[in-house]
C-alpha cells in the first residue's frame, strides 16, 4: 500500500516542526511509525525573523529526512476573527512586500500556504503564491461562498480543515465548504479525529466529493505522545486524556493529536468505504501537491 501523505501537520512525538532539527526529525519519526511516509511541516503564524529560523530548521532536517517534503505556512494571512490557535500579534495582511519576503525566505520549500481571501491584497497574493508553485488554501476566514469562489478563480485549490475556523453551511449561506463542494477543482481538508468534524458530515463529504477529500492530522506536538501541557506557536496548550488539544483556559481547539492511520479508521467507522478513506490519506494529497 502507498504510505500516507500528511500535508497539514505541525508536529508529533512531543516535538513541533521548526523548533529544532532533532525535534523535527523526531516528529517525522513519530508519524512514520503510524504509516505516514511523506509529510509537510506546517508552521503557525509567526514574525518573519522567527519564520526564517523555523524554515532553516526544517530545511536542515530535510537533508536527513526524505519523507519531509517542505513547508506549509498556516498564516500569517489569517482573519483575526477566525484565528483559532494563532497568536493575533503575528497576523498581518498580504502586502506585496511581505509576500515577497515570504517567498524569499521559504523559496522552493513552500508546498502550501493558507490565506483568508477577504483580506486586503489577498487575491493578488493567492495568484502570486500559486504561480510560485505552492498549493494555496482558503482557511481561517470570514469569507462567504462568493469570496471563496473568487479565491478559487484566483488560483486557490484547497480548503484548510473544512468546517473549522470558517462559517458553516446553512440553507441560504453555504460558505467556504459549499463553494468548495461546487468547484470540481477544489479539494477539502478534513481532520477526522472524531472531535473536529461530526462523523455524519465526514460521511456526507465523502459521498459528495470523495476524490477531492484530503485527510490531514493538523497534529501538534502531542500527537503520538502523552497528554499534558504543550506550546504551539508560543501559546500554551492543554491536551486531555481523550486527545483533545485546546488553548489553555479555553475551549478553542489547538490542532489535534491525530495520526493518519487513526483518521482512516475514524472515516471507516463513519461509513466511508475503506478504499476512499485510504486514498484521501495518500494518493489524493500526493496528487494535489505534486511532490
């Protein structure tokens, strides 16, 4: 069987990607032990000097870890109202100068970037990142369906952790998920941990667009590690015994403790055919990122 491919993962085994070379390699190993053969190191929103250091760490780890495909920037171009577990002080809008700085810092290591398309300058930035070869994802957004469709027309091809950090689907306002379902080129990330998305929705999304579902972990350091206190992008996170990760003192989800082998089993338990769940965790994301 083709190994699993995780294109949205912040760490595991007690370590966050970008903190240290040894820790980054240990996080890769933690997910490899659960069947993941390729993954992208996701970095949360951070100042550009911190991003430069984190990318250097990932780049150094990649010389030892062929499984590590590059970097996913989840931010800093996110809507403050939908920031989730991102430091609000690190968020900004995609000015041409900052976009150029990011492209200079990350270069060919940029596999994916998540952008809220309603931000000033976002549509231009989406096109620029897409032309640079990155997969552009809509996420952490207040966008409606029309703005999301415009983002897809500008070059975005993915929805970051569908249903989370965005408006939901209602009778007259279908939001980003509805826009993605209607676009045959748009893919939808799902965090199938039994916490982020109800199993009924998981089954329904697969029934509608199985060939465009991408299972991701959005895992933070506590994946394949013990519950307790952790740090994600400088923010304190508490992980309970049931694997739920939240910002300390709140009920805001802060990534997950998921591994892709478990994500597949959660989907199967929800009624998704196994071959579809396996594809969503392997061949579909591999085809999307073309690496």
